[in-house]
């Protein structure tokens, strides 16, 4: 048998099961810090390949990709398993460029697994065109290759292309069917998903659960329950899907009954119920479950914080944040920091906000745009506009996105700094950022608070002409507030009348506030009548109307 003599100093024959200690000793040599391998005996090619493959794979799993590559490069011969392991290692570490360089080498040995791994790598990075190009270049494809490409189309919202590819598959497995059902359900094509589901020769628990979740998400909760009851086998994910469906459709009592019947519960089961109660405004029942929960994760704590903030109990949110830190020692997520900073903003709690900012500065979240925007908002609401602008400018030197621009425009709006908000908006547009609906809410609010009526009307017209942005109720409320503050009450009334049935209570209330400021009881009476038709028991309306009459001596 051919013997492989490796010049590197490392005793492959004596590699134990990999020790995770990066400094473990082999034959008196510190291994990872000194890659000098000494081959003390000849080893068959097959055995050496297997051991090197195991070793490279272990290094990749630890994230020590450079050390893995050194071992790979020092091998005098490599089989297809080694190539697969090294290329897959790069992909798993998110180093697709390095993976592709290795993949494209003239001496690279590639099989269908390597090709599929490369396609999957591009899919995970949402580089769907490159994934597609590589998929069609594949000399041989297996069912996993087809499933990977279908999933890639689905992830990028290209549902029809996913369905077309599914139909062209030479063979399918249950994963193929489940992938396309999920894609169709998520894109709202629930009837098509049901059609595919009905044709399945073999279904697993994932197939049934996917359909239950899809029907629930599309508002067909009773159909989802009927399917759930027909399931031959259920797991905890199936139960969670049905409970989530009830919660999302506002049927909390049924969700709770199902939750109580569960044969076993996991963390998502509890979190689903707590989140469901919070989203439907039932904080008391959320608190009760939270207290009963045997173990909590960061999602649980963040959900309760969100509930307290939404109900105006920001002090409780801060207490929950502190308890999470003290009791469980859990690491906050982006959502946790955004929520707790929102609580600080509501309370104008500058000291607490600064303490949380110090905590953030020691984490990777200091460069997260959602967190930066929350910090800008916190400093702004606490009256520290200069600190808010510094946060923005520091982010600008990095990789600022639209979220941060919107945050700073909103900060200027909050302080009535309309000119600064407009200047920042113009700079944003010059740099190539596309405004969205949130941008215009901030901009219109800034104009309203600063009394910049003509500028505000100009930006509202710009919004109407933008075919990429849907005009929301918030935008009309800002417009009416703008006109109301400027005393242009008749114009505002006509605008709302033009909305017809789309005119909400919030929009009419904005005009009533303007009538109250300017003591216009005549238009105020007309507006009040409109509000009371929508909500007859609105006490605030009677109060404002009474104040208006008093101010004009009626």
C-alpha cells in the first residue's frame, strides 16, 4: 500500500478526540500555537485523510478557520472529503469569498455536496442571482440541491419561481413539499398551499404544522383548528403554531385553553401566550403567566418590558430590566435595549438612559442602527438635543442607515427645530437615501411644531406624488395639526371631509384641538359632531367643546 509521508511535524497517529483547549499539548509541543508536525510513523492515505478531515472540521466549528486552512494547505494529498470540509467551513463562518476562491481552484475536487454548499452559502447571504447561476452550472444535482434553490427563491419573495422549480424537480422528498408549502403560505397564497398539501403522498409533522401556521396567518383560524385536530401526530411546535394562530387572531381564551391542555410546554409556548396577551392589551394575564413561568429567557423579559411600556408603565419596564440583569444574568438583545431606552424616553430618565448607554458601549450593539436610533430618541426626549446629534454624527462616520436619519429628524421635530429637520432631510436626500413613510411623519411634525406651514404643505404634496410610499393616517393627522396650529381650520376641515369614511377619530381630534387653540366654536361644533358620531361617549370632546364655548362667551 502506498504510504503518505507528510513533512509537517504533527503526529497524526496520536491525535486524540479533539480537545477544545486551544493550547493542549501533543508530544510536548504546544499544538495550535506551533503548527510543527512530526510524522513518526507511516500512515495509510485513507486513515490520515480521515483524521485530518476530523481535525479541520473541528477547527472550523471553533471558528479557527485560519488554522484549519494551514492544516489543509500542508496536506501533500487531499481527497474530496477534505475539500468539502474546508469549503463548507468557510461558508459556515460566513466567508463566502474565500470559499469561492477555493472552490474555483483548478485542482479543487468537487462533488454535488460541495456545489450545493456553495449554492446554500449564497442563499443565506441573499445573493440569489449568484446562487441561481451556480445552481444551473451544476454538473449533477440531487434533491438537496433542488430544495436549496427553492428555499432561496422563497426567502427572497420569489414564490412563483420557487413553485416553477418545484414542479420541474425530477424527484422530491418531504422537505421539498414542506418548503414550497411554507413559501406559498407566507406569501398569502394559502389556497395554492392547500392544493399542494392535498397532493402529498407522505406527510410528516412539519407538513401538518406548516399548513396549520399558514392557515392561521391568513386569518383562517377555524380551518387551522380543524386541521390541527386531524393531525395524526403532534409535537410541541404544532401546539405552539395553533396557540400563536389564536393569539394573532385575538382569540385569547381559546389560546389559553389549548395552552393549558398541552402535554408538554417549552419556552416558546409560554412566550407565545405572554406576547399574545400583551399584543391584545391584556397585561394582567400576561403578568400572571410571567410569574408562573418556571424559566424565562431574554424574549420573555423583553416581552414584559414591551407590555409595560405600551401601557404607560415605563417605571415597571425599568424594574423588569434590572431584575433580568440581577436574577438571570441574561444578555440583552437589540429588542431589549430598544425597549428599555423607550422606557427611559417616556420617563425623561436621563441618568437611567446614560447608564444603559454605558452598558451598550461595551457590546456589539453600539453599532446597531436600531439601538443608535433609540439612543438618539432617548437623548432627545430627555432634552439633550446636542447629545442626540453627537450620537447621530458618530453613527454617520460608520454605516448610517435610514432608521438613524429618521430618528434624528424626529428628534428635531420633538424640539420644534423645523429648520434643522428640513436641512437634515435635504442632506439625507443628497446622499442618496430614499425617504419612507416614517421620514415624512417626522418632517411634517417638525414643520407643524415650528409653524412652517408652507414648507409642511410642500412636503405633503411631495409625499402624495411619491408612488413608493402609501399615505397613512399619521400623515393626515400631521397635516391637520399643521393647518390647525396655523389657524387654517376651514382648509383642514375640507381636507378631512374629502377623506370620507377614511377620516378617523384621531384626525378629527387633531382639528378639534386646533379649533380649541383658536377659539373657533363654529367649526369646533361641526368637528365635535363628527367625533361623537364615531364615539358617542368621548368625554374629551365634550370637555374641549365646553372650553371653546367658554372662551368665546357662549
